[in-house]
């Protein structure tokens, strides 16, 4: 058919014909058929069907969800939409992406719930809203870095009142104005001459410690008073905890290199001890979460060091804050500066101990604390526990070694604990895992264990400013915990995102096996 014949054919349609076609289009549309499905049933082209729908007042890009659909069940929850759209300031497009629907579906349900829709359906500033909705980000700025609401407002691009409102919303305790620093600290930081005198003999960190303020606060005071900072006197972007870690290593008397980029560039090593071929990295939990670091970041850094023959120790912020004595003891041992007394295993007694005894010992001496098991083997020196090994049944005659810790340097302690356990249980196989953040697995390889598998990085959740095991955030946790938001039909990942709970990935593990 030529274009002229086609045109005459279309012109021959009466208005009644068009009305009938429109009725059928509407009927098929209401039944849930797509434009592609409707067009051959009329018959008309897809383009004409779409044009007819628009003329009839229907947006072809939007279809209200069917009763009982996941979208309907989800968006029928007003609290969910308010949390996403109002509290987190997500756009309709962003919400739609989360649930695999069109933005108009979201907008329709917002209006249905009488939630005021922003002009254009978008946030005035998504970047600002994302920061305000992130409890961990606000906590880091307000509590850790001790910024004021005014300073935070300048960074985010909002007024201090807005910042204060969101701090309250996240249940972050507001400081009494001017009271977040000790009186002496506030006086010193306001006194330029005194700061200059102190700076002659102390660095920024030492000044902060002496007056009860963070190095961040001291650095800001220096900037305010226009005091020139000596090279390396205050490294921009270096946290106080990272500096503490570096200072601790330096106090051993070993020469260290700080913030080196020459060895595994472009990646940086916080602390490098060349004489020991050991590097140390401080991982701030929030800044090393999935928000800023991809899941392979910590493994890639470990591998880059390993390829250069460097042992990398990655210390996490919560370990440094909560288990610092255990961390320092571990570091000193790896550097060869352990001041712990030496005990020879042959002079110790070996026996099983109770869960309570093992818990007390491991909480005191293992960097990761207690882990439950099937059998707890301990070494005694003069009636005092000096070593504990934990073994956990994995079914049949297979076991897993989950912990080994000592209170002093126990020569041959690991071998003696292992031999005792094997005599008791006759295992066909024992497996264990070396955490690549902390261990190179040399304890196992030197004792004849075989490395048989490299496990990919695994994650924990950042919650209440510490890493918590992922098993604690299964669906039932969100459902039962009144402090957490829950909506039926959402996955664990979606619920974690809605609650602002971030994943934090480790460096992976190496599995070792010991076979009989």
C-alpha cells in the first residue's frame, strides 16, 4: 500500500470508529497489556496507540501497580516512602531504581499517601541530603573530628539549624555550646602566643594531648591564628589514631617511613618499617567502608605488599579503640620487640579448660577476643594459664581451629596444644583460617599445615560505630529490632541500605588444612 492509499484509508475512519478503538485500547490497557501487545489487537501502530493513550489523559510510561504486586505491597507502606523520600532525600528516580519500577509509580504513591512532592520530583541537593541522612558521616564530623554545627553546615552546604536537626534525628547527643573542649583547651587554643611557645617543643598531636584536645582541633586553631605548620608537623588527612599507631611503632626505636607511596604506588602505606619488611595500615571503619572503598581494596593492598615481600598488618579502628593492649602486643611481637617472659612448652602442663576459663583468657590476650568451640585446650605454668587453643567440631571427625593465644612467649606451645587435642579426638582433618589483615599464616605453614584455598574478602556491618558480624543482621533482626526500620519483601541488603548500615570488607583469608 502506497502512502497515498494509506492516508486515504485513515481519513475514511469515522469518529465513531476512533471512539470504538479508544474504548478497546483503554480496556486492554486496564487489563495490564503493554502498548506492544495492544497494537496488533486493534490493529494500529505502536506509535498511534501511545498517542491515543496520551490524548486520553494516560501517561504510557506509568502504570499503577496491580493489587498484590511487590510494588503495591512495598509502596503501600507510607513509613517506607517517607524514610526514603523525606528523611533520606532520595529522588523518585533513585527510589524507582531500588525497586525496579518507573519513577511515576513512586510519585503516584507519594501523592496517594499525601506526601508533599518536591518540585520536579527531585531533591534540591542530593549530595547534601545524602550526607545529612548518613549517621556515620555526621558522627565522624561532629564527635570524632569535633566540628561545630556551623563548620559542618559550611562543609555540607546547609545552615547550622539543619545540621542540628539531623544530629537530633540520628540521636547524636548535642554538645552544650562551647563545652565540647576542656576549659584549659579552649583557653589555649584561643591564645596564639601560648600556642607558638608550645609549638617550639611539641608537635600538634602532643599539644592536643597536653591540653585535652584532638590534633584536628589544634590544627584548626593554627589555621585560625595563621601559624605556619612545620613540614610533617601535621599531616593533612591523617587521623589522630593513625598518628598514634605510627608513634607507637616509632617508640620501639625502629626507623619508620610514614605515608609512603613509593613501594606500592599509587596506594599509600601509613607506616613502613624497612628493616623488618613490615608495613602497618590504620583502617578507620567509616572511611574504609563500602561507601569509600570497594570490596577488594584491602585485599589488593595486602597482595601488592605481599608481591613485594612485605608483610602488611591492617589495624581496624574498633580494634585500636577497644583492644589496644592486644593490638600493641601483637605488633611488638611481629617486630621482634616482645617484652613478655619466655616459657618453654615442655615445662607446662596441658589439659582441657571450661568455656568460662577460655573466655576470660581469650578476652584478655587475643586481638579478636573469645570464640566458642567444642574443646578448649590450655597450657599451665605454675598453675597459671599461659596459652589457649580452641577447636570446633565441623561434623564427623573434622574440626576447625578458631583461636590460639598466649599470655607470654610460649616456645612450642602451639605444637603441644595441637598434639594433646589430636590424642583426645583423633581428627581426620583440622582446618583453620589466617586473617590476611593480621596474619601471614606463618604459624601454620611452619608447623606443617597446607594452604589450600584463598577466600575472597568478606564483610561485616558498620553499626553503632563498630564492626558487627553480618549474621547479626539477617531479616529477622530488622523485623524484631524496634530501633531498625523494616518492610516486608525487602532483602537484607536493601534493609541495611535503608537503615544506613554500611558493609565493611576485610582483606580475605587463607585456609590451612592439617590431615592425618
